[in-house]
C-alpha cells in the first residue's frame, strides 16, 4: 500500500509518468459535481498505463513502515475468509445447506 501527499504524488507523476499526469489533470478539469459527489469521466483514463509500471522509476521514494488498523481485509486466503466469518462456539463456520 502506498500513501502520498497529493502534491508529492503529482510531482512524481509529472516526472516519471507524464501521460498519467495528463489524465489526472483532464479528470480534474472535466469533473462535475452532483450533490456531495465529484463525478470523473472514466474515458480519458483508458489510455494511461498502469501506475505500477511507473513506480520502480521513482527516485525519491519516501517510504515508512508502520501498522495500519483499518479494519479491512482483502480476504485473499482461506484463513482470512474464516476470520471474516461468524464462527460457532467450536470455531466452525457454516454457510448454506450443509
């Protein structure tokens, strides 16, 4: 997971991924407001490469290690699925007609 200040992120995009930076500018400039939502047109982003392909080029990474208690799991394994499910008094999880 990566976290950046927005200004720092945009500086790196300008330097290492100018096409992605342009897509971000276009998205910002053409966004519309709808009540409490900002609507961004997805069409411009279809021409941009994946951001992961640009990050190895970044010369000034500011990475810090730390714990994050966000109460979120991507449930990427059977053990994570078990942890995200309600278990009975024996630790068993049952769903459906079993």
